[in-house]
C-alpha cells in the first residue's frame, strides 16, 4: 500500500509541473480530479466486500497490563511522518521561493523524492529480512537526516533535488517498519497495536503541514528541514523499541 502511494506521488510529481505550466492551476486540478474519479469508478465494482462477522468478547478478570512500548512505536511513526510531510507538502515551495527554481524543476525535485521512496519501499521486505529492523531503522533515519540537512544547506535547485532524493531513500521504510513492529508486539493484539500506532502516526500528516508552513514563514525553510533532521535523529535513539521476534517476516507493502 505504501509502495503504491509513493508511485502515485512520483507520477504526480512528473506530470504536475508540466500540466500547471501548460494549462494553468485550475485546469490542472480539474484534469487530475477527472482522472481520479474515472479510476475510482472503474475499480469500484472490483472492491472486495466486507463480510458481516459477529465477534463475542469474553472478559475474564483483569486485562493484561499494556506496555508503554506500543506508544513509543507510535511516536516513532509520528517522527517519521512529519519529515515526510515536510517534503511532500513544502519542498516545491522551498525550491520556488528560496532557490528560484522553475515550476518544472520543483516538480521534478518532488518526483525524485517520491521515486526513490517508491523504489526503496519495494526493496523494503528484502532489506529488513536480510539484515534486521533496528539496523535498517537506524541507517534509514541517518540517511534521511543527512538528506534533509543537505537540502537545508542547498544553494541551487539541483543540489536540493539530489538531497531530497537521498532523503526519500531514508524515509522510505521508517513508517512500514514501525507499523510492522506494532502488529507483532507481545501481550497486545495485532489490531489493537496497529490502531494505536497508526492513530499516533497519522496525526503527523493531519496536524503537521500547517504549523510547518507557519514556522517556515517565520524562520525560513532551511531551519524547518534542519528541525526535521533532528526528528529523524530521535528515531535513531528510539529504534531498539521496534524489536520483534526473529521469526516474524517483514512485509512493508501490507502496511500503511
């Protein structure tokens, strides 16, 4: 699921700038809306219907104590989603306003970020199972932080483009690994663990974009992306919390 989200972002980045330049912003929105509606209507008949299942819950005595670990995993997801939003929502604005990029270049920069993120999400299962979740989480957050710091220090649009592409490699598997760990915690059901972590994590996509824009207007985008790199550094410290049983196989594309 996260893989196809990244592919969609990549395609939109490739064609978005061209459509805006050729047809204008409003026509661009109309075209994208029409295409999205057509795709939705075409796949709707093939959506699998949920079956109505009655579940009886038997509560015997006190419920087992819930570890705080699951909430810290949610914080990891939150810290990963906020920098991703900072790039998805504001990278084009940064290139246009601070680096005097053209609309096409800003769109291509976003496409490079989404493209590397899609490629490395596709490789996520292999990478995690070949090494281990903690190592991948730490190395990914380090690489993403380096990419965002480089973007903050960029003086040319193409420097920022390369930096965002590097950040996309690092950000790619942070959230999928956190979600996978959430579904495999002891003493808590998969559904409960996933619901807790996804709720905390998606607060980042819901609440972060507007404050990020406000802070950027006050301090500038370089300060914002430096702060995002600091968030990714916090993930490195919290990474041991996503440890799961060695027998658990990672499937990043079933999450998010």
